[in-house]
């Protein structure tokens, strides 16, 4: 892989996307940071696309902020046209944009939760497809392209109800099927199950009731850990061996010698939350 890698990380104003973007930037990449938050105060949580890009610059990479609503296909197309004008190719695409509707973690059956939880099918499931669609021609020009759909154990176990689970299962299967189409172009596609992350949202939750969440907070991964795993996968000469698979971040991180920002190796939640899916090798055109 070239040293001047070009990456797009969607939904990177904060949370997992920000951590991934920072890790890739620290590794020297030019990172296009997308999201809707322009200014502090525009969202309930801290973070903007501009702040993430500035921190990437400070860490030695090049951050390119792009205000983009991933529910608007025209804005997504414009994003990749910008990448094409400025670089002519794309090496890493991280499909991370995801909406978190009110009521997602509310207890109870799905019919007692807001119907708006289906918004996750738009910014989450559908947005991953659209970004991959517009990014594909640029990825095929890379000498070692990689697409990563960020996902979770919710794609296999019951987590927050059927809307969340369906969305995560969809991006997992999407990675498997896209890998078939990308294989002739030497572009790897994987879905990455992240662990519990110490995002701004979770940090606020844990801090509000520390006595309740102290033990679980101690097991949380930094958002940057996922970015370090993605960087290691992108650099690996045999990255195509993992293409089409759902990978657990903690496990593939351990295999590739990746540690978190505190120097620790996060533990896999497989024993508690279950195995990754296995798909058929049949291809029906």
C-alpha cells in the first residue's frame, strides 16, 4: 500500500467514526471526515467534522472536513466527486455513518418503541450501500483497496430490538456480497464488529452513574482501537484472505498485534454474545 493513503470515514464528527479517522490520520493518511455537525452546539454531544479534521492534522495526517448528510444521495455523490478531483482514487472506505433514534435503548417490545427506529435503515444500512456505490470506481483504482462496514454483535444476537439487529445484519451480509464483486479488482471488504466503545455518548452515561457502570466501563475499547485495526488490515499483504468476512475487532486486533491506546488488548465478547455468521460460498449471478 502507498504511504499517501486516501481514506473516507463517514459519520466521523464523534464516536467510533472520529476514533477511526484519528487513528488513520495518525498513521499518515489523508482522511475525508464526513458528518452533519458544522459547529459546536449543533448536536447534543460534542464534536464537529472540522474539529476531527483539525485533530488529524495535529497528529500528522491530513484531515479534510466534508459536511455531508448521508441520507441525501446527491451530497454523497458530491463527496466522492471531490475525492476523485483531488486524488483520483480511494484506498480505504469506512462506512460508519449511523443514526441513533430516540428510544433505541428503551426497554420493551419493538411495537412500544418509536416507529422512527426504522431511520437506522436509512443512515446505517442504506447509507453504507450508497457510499460504497459511489466510492467503488475510486476504490478499484487503488493498489490495495479496503472497505469496512462498522457493525456489532447486534447483527447476530438480540440487541436493542429487531430494527437495530436487522440493520447490522444487513451491513454484515452486504460486506460479504460486495466482496464477490470487488474481488477481481483486489479490493477487500469486511464487516467489523466493534466492542463496547468509550464514545462521548457512553462516557456521559457512565459518568452520570459511575457506581452502576464502573465495571462495564473498565472493559470499554477506545474508538481509536477500531481505527488501528483497520489500519493494520489495510497494510496487511494478505488482507484479501479476510475479504467477505465478519470480523470481531478484538480478535483480529490480537491476531495482527494491535493494542488499544492504553496498551491493552481488548477482550472479545464472543463468549457472551455469540459467533460471527458463516455465509454460503455459492454465487448466483
